[in-house]
C-alpha cells in the first residue's frame, strides 16, 4: 500500500512547524497510511451506476464533462426544495438541454463531414 506522498507532504507542510517537528517517523508513516486509506475509500466503489468523465479540448484550454446517473441519494427535503421552481424552471431546463444537444450534434456532424471525403 503506497501512500500519496504528494498529498502527505502538503498536509505536513500545512501543519504548524512545532507540530511538524514533534512528529517522529512513526507518526509520519501513520499519517501516510491514513491518507492512503482515505483515498482508497473515496475511489473504492462508484457512488452512481453511471459515472462517465470526459476531457476534451475547448477554446483556450481543456474542458471537463461529467455525466452521472443512478439512484437518487439526496435527502427528500433537498429534492422537494429544488422542485419548487414550478413549470417555468422545468421548461427552461428542457430548452437549455435541447439547445445544448442540438449544438453538440451540429458540431459532431460538421466534424464528421469535414473528416470524411464528402467535402473533398
């Protein structure tokens, strides 16, 4: 089990100097193990049935897209408060998603046309 030395070093650097000097090698190894265990627990099991992550080039850099799907895990109080937006909010969300989907498929289609022999 190898600890994340970069994260452990950042945690140690963030401690007050007196506390850092008081830590012996055993305490530092225990800190490394605790960080390693926390990282493994975080990434051990996916929290959603679908957890897709994509990086792609974007204007002036890279963009990140994450798609999640699965059982609802938020408390019912939170979902009820989010649903109080009424019909207008739902229509606006639908229109926004429709607009994004049309834009995506338009650019994807243009990209395929440009990459194929159709336009040559």
